[in-house]
C-alpha cells in the first residue's frame, strides 16, 4: 500500500523549453511509482519525458514569456481536465514565482504550500538574495549592482578579476539572446559589453567576487520545509562533476552528510518563513573554509532524486504527503549514494557505485525516456558539430548600380564586410 494519497493527482509545471531537463522525469517517476496520477504541463516536442510509462498526460505549456494571467488560464484549463484537486509542482523559477503569486487564485483546484506570495520571487532574485543573506547572516560572495557603465568597471576593479557576472532575474532572459544567467568574466571590456545589454536582459547586472572551485568546495542542499517550517527529506551533497565544467549543473553528485550546511539551510528557511521544496547551492571558500550561498531555487533541483532515503522519501514525495495531510516516514540517509546524468557524464555512468546510484535517464522499469534521450542527444551533438565545422556563410557583395554613387563616406566594400561579420556571428552562436 502506498504511503501517498493516490486519490490526489499531481500536476508538474515547467515553461523552460529544455528537453534535457531530467528533474522533470525524476518527479514523474517518483510520484508515478507511488501510484499517483501524474500530469505534465511542459513542451513535449521531442521530450524524452513523454515516453515515460508514469505520465498520465502531457499538456501544452504557456509560452516562455507568459504573463501571470496566461499561466493561470493554462492551469485552470488543465484543472478542468484533471477533474479534482491536485498537488501543483513548479519545476523552474518562472513557474515557482507565478505559483506563489497565484496561490489564492489557484485554490481549490491546486494544493500549494502556504507562505508569503512574493517569497519565491525574493529568493530567486540574485540581488535580493544577497540582501537576504546579509540580513540573516549567511555567508555570500561580495556582490555589487552597478548603475552605469563606469560604475560597472569601477566595481570590477574593486572586486578583482576574474569575477562572476549574473543577471538578477535570469528567468527574464529572452530566448535566443545568447545571454547566460551566470558568466565568469576576465576583463573590464567584457564587463562593459554585458552592462550594455541590461535593457535586453530585463533585470540588473550583478558583479560578484569569484570563489575558485576545487576539491570538496562545491556543495548543494535539497530539502522540504513542511507546514510547521521543519526541514524534512533531502540532505547535503557534493558536486563531483559539473556540466559545463566548473560552473554548470550537477553531472555527478554524492550524498555526503554535512551538519554545517544543514544548519545554514534550516536557519535561512526558518528566518524567511519559507515553506515547500527548495534547492540551495554553496561554494566553500578555500581561504576561510566558510560555505557561501550562491543560489536559492524555490523548487526541486534537477538532481533531487539523489536524496531518496531508506524509506523511499524524497522532497517531491514529502511535498505530496504534507499537502495531503499524510505523515512523513522517518527514513535513514543513504550516505555515499550517487546521482549521474548519463549524457553529461557517460563514463561515470559505467563505473561501479558501492554506495548505490541513480541514473537520471535510464531505469529498468521505465526504459522509454532513456532510449529517447540518447537519440535526441545524438542529434543535438551532431547538430552542434556541424555548425562549428561548417564554413561561415559568404554573403555576396552587392553589385553597384553604374548610375548611382555609394552613400556619403561609405564604400560598397565596407558595407559588405559589416554584413558578413554579422552573419558569421549568428552562425557561431
């Protein structure tokens, strides 16, 4: 008999169009294996998730830049199709923020944790998080928010290069812009280039002192703060391999109990009155040994299944149990357990794992997504290789009209050169 109330379905919500978001599949399998009916609101175009035996139905998502009203309309439509109250689980920052603001409008169709409506937005905003850490007394890298190009360069000089550049609200970055949420910059020229795109990015640029990576420095904590504020499920883990290397998502992670990080997580969520699933990223300073909070994600992290304990409890199951009034079982941590994302760390997926291991995509009871992922990944990699190896497109020079002169001060050659450069930049992006 399932510990979960299988009469209550779950609706997973994600606007992000990334087809390789393995956290979505992890949530589908965690709840589906427990007997819960799982609906997914996400882009299904080529998505391996739609091949899972545990998906009851895929629903079209709102557009990437959807307004709150548009998200609400989609959720109400899906609620009508599901036909009974469901636990809502946002899987990216944009939907977590929207769900927080829309909580009262979504009741009684959806069950959500009770907390201040703007709190998910506050912790997801990188500038706000720096202020929160200063107030609560949580170590955080020194951060500056410049208000002019000159101030940006001056702040970079004060912080020292290299430094980390972040957009305060990365969920607002326009698709196809080439802007990344976080970037390591090495020169003042790069800082000026980024600051020039503030209006395009839709949120302020942050400059942050750089804490170099190293052995035993990259950590994360996943947890669930229940209705009383007690942090349940989850745990602390070490990032052993990231993609891209040194600054990306967790490709290989190990469950490694860490009382100091656990205490920081409990203090932070307790001071804020946070309720629900959360994912924190830390980096330990090699000089002081202190753990600095880098990110607060108000949603399940993609590798949350690393922290499935001896009772089978993870943060997504904890959420469903708590919101449906069921008790959470007391399991033991499975220290040494590992989590591997096969397409980012294929060799790690082949090694033995004495402490136990979960793969992001492959599962014996649900093989469809794994097969679909490898086919999609092969097309993705081959497409990138073709774009890198193909010669830049040559734009033919326009033929001058014998009866017309070039515009003042501009030759036909110079205009053609500018056109070719622009096309080459697009081809390489």
